[in-house]
């Protein structure tokens, strides 16, 4: 585990390695190819935060991470351009 750069919304970032089953890896790759404004880091952050929010975690910071990843202005601008 290690810290990476800090931003206004993050006090700490944690890096980790995990094996991803082949069907999930294929689906992630396909999604990222179709949505170039997303990358693996944004996708994993949105997925983890979304899972936690949907399963009862009541944290303003986690909810903010989820919403920021899902509704990022850059996301809409790039998707609208094609």
C-alpha cells in the first residue's frame, strides 16, 4: 500500500493489486474502449463507491466519490461529442 498525490477531495489514496476474473476484465476493456473519457481507475472507484453506497455505507466522502465519478462534467462533454 502506498500514498499517491492528494487532492481537495482525497486525504489519502491506497494502491492495491487484485486479480480480476476474465469476464470482468473483458467487460471493463470493452467499456473503456467505448468510453475513452473513463479509465480503469475511475471505473474501479465508481464501482467500489457505488457498491458501498448501495449497501448502506453512510459516508459523505464515499457518496461524493461515487457522484464525482459517475457525473463528471468531462464525461458528459466527451460523450456528447461522440
